[in-house]
């Protein structure tokens, strides 16, 4: 829940109207989790724009998440 809330807050601030969030329950969709190599939760996989970025945890370190997702105008 915390990761979802942190992600929604960041997207609303930095990607307003330019993002889609798909939440996958790994207990109900284990095949999807395995296909994306999700071994721990919570996991965020940013698919586009490439390259694919995978972040683990509750996404509370805002500066690190912004940098990893290249929302600060800099490459990782």
C-alpha cells in the first residue's frame, strides 16, 4: 500500500496525465510476476520509455526514485 501511494504521489507531481500504473497481485498472477522476474515485493518496473527500470521497496526515497526514473532531466 505504501509503495502504491508513494508512486501515485510521484506520478501525479511529475507525470500528470502521462502515465499508466498497472498493479499485479503476484499471488493471483504468479505467471506475470515470473515473466517479469519479480522475486520480491513491492517491485516497480518502469517499462517505458526505455530502458526498463526495476525498483524495489516502498519507494519512500523520493530523490532516488526520481533519479532512477529519470524524472529530474538527468540520466541514471
